[in-house]
C-alpha cells in the first residue's frame, strides 16, 4: 500500500510541476525560471505545511525523488511546450 501512495504522490507532484512550468513557458522565462516555477508550484505547499506542523526535515526536500520529478517536469515542459500545451485539458484535470 505504501508504494502505491508514493507512486500516486509522485505523479501528482509531476502534474503540479507541469502546471507551474507551463506558466513559465507562457511568460517566456528561461530554463532556470521555468525550473523554479515547476519546483515552487509542485512543492511549496507541502513544504509550508510541513514547516507549520513542525515535521522536519521537510519531506519534499529530504527525499531526492520530489525535487528530481519537479526538475524533470520543468525540463520536459521547457523543451516540449507545444506537446504539453496540447495536453492542457488532462494536465488541468489531474492538477485539480
């Protein structure tokens, strides 16, 4: 059961990162800006939650898979933005 929850969490993180990166590409940011937005959109809420409840170290940074998946989503979106734009409806559905 724990593995399924982790996989679903990583998929959700990837989709949140795609949304943030898409906004960066639309605003014509460089690769660094797109990566920052993908990271912030995907992980800022969880980091804030963990800090407020005192759960340190923060899970989104202590597990390497979370930052890696956000950076992967940012790179994918930066280089293949037209493909991600065509998948806008499914991305928004999973983002919700």
